C-alpha cells in the first residue's frame, strides 16, 4: 500500500522540537515533530510505501534498530492520515 500527500502545505520551524504545518486545502494548522515534518517532505516526488519511506530516510538517521524505525514511521503515517495530511492510495 502506498501513501501520498494530499497537498503540500507550508512549514514554520520555530527552531524547537516541533514544526507548525499549515494545510493549504483545509486551512488547518498542526503542531508536528521535526521528524513528522521531514516525513511529509519525502512525499514531494510522489507516493511511497512505508517500506520505501523507511529505506529513504534511514541513511539520514542515527538509528541502529531498523524495526524501531519501521514502527515509528508507521505510527507517523497513521497520525498524518488521521490529520488528513496523507492518504493511502
């Protein structure tokens, strides 16, 4: 199953552990983790599966446990789906 972004919103990074994301379509504003914002940006080129996303972001992270990363990404995908930022295709 692939995931894709509905419409790329705008980010405001206050140089903290969180990022403000403005959804252009809905007008909603969300407070996201830096990593969740990074995940969103990975969908600019098109849909990805959770596995493709994990492989794509893993070189940028200092994680030793790949299974933890897969779980974290799956949780973020579900959260972003619940916020209507991402959708399954």
